[in-house]
C-alpha cells in the first residue's frame, strides 16, 4: 500500500509546474490518535489506545489572494498500544492510512512575513490493519480534516510553517475479525511550500 502513496506523490510533483500561480507543499510530523471505539455486530465491545507515530503529506495547489485550493495525499501510521480487556503486548498491530483530500485554506495576510490560516478538507482514505497471522485487508472510507497553522515567508517563492490538523474518517471495517473501529487523530506538522 505504501506504493500507492509513492505513485500519488510522483503524480503531484510531475504536474505541479504545469501552471503559473501554483505551489507544491510538503509536511512531516506526528499523528496523535484518539482512543478508538471497537464495535462488533453494531455494538461497542471495547476500545483501543494507539501510540503517537509518523505522518507526512504532499500537496499541489493554487493561490487566489487570501484563499488556497489544493489536492493532497497524506500517509500516517500508528501502532496499537492497548486494547481494553485484551492482552496485546505480544502482538505488533499497526493501523495505516493513505488519504486523498481536496483542501481549502484561508490565509489571514497582514503586513508581516507571518501568515496565520485555517483549513478544511474532504476526500477518501484507504485504511488497513497490519496484524500477525491475519490478512491485511483495507477499507476505503470517507475522510476529512480541519485545522490551522502559521506560515513564515522566507522569500516570494518559499514559505515554512507549522500546522495543526484534526483528521478523521468514517468507521473502518476489518473483515478478518468482523469488527469496525473509529479512526481519528490530532496531527502536528512542520513543512514548506514552494510557489511558482
């Protein structure tokens, strides 16, 4: 599945220089997952705690004065730390997601080189569990994000910044165990944006 992320990144990079006024951005950070509710046959049976882990994204967009529109592909991975009433210490269980989002940003431009902004986006995510002795099936689900951040303009063509994002999806179905689980996280990134 990581190959999907690489292919989407290549497509974004190869098309980013096709128009004037556009930009390419990249971000690296951490995904801090919320407690995940696990349901069986439509009823909550337990919940899981996951570790903070790696997150990354790559986007191509276009700037209209104070507004930016972009297409973004992102990747994140978190390891299951604890499942209530179940001993998972001897298991290595990861939840991984690759998402494709259409995002909108509103920049609060001012007379300084610092620009705060807010953002929102919707799209889809391919989410799957990797667990020992079970198949690694994925589920294609609705995804969304809301957040904000602060950019600093190094020059007319490059910005660096930090951003916060709440990322979530609709419930993910894992057929090998006949369960569904909630999937959401608080993500913090540092990144750069290159304008054309």
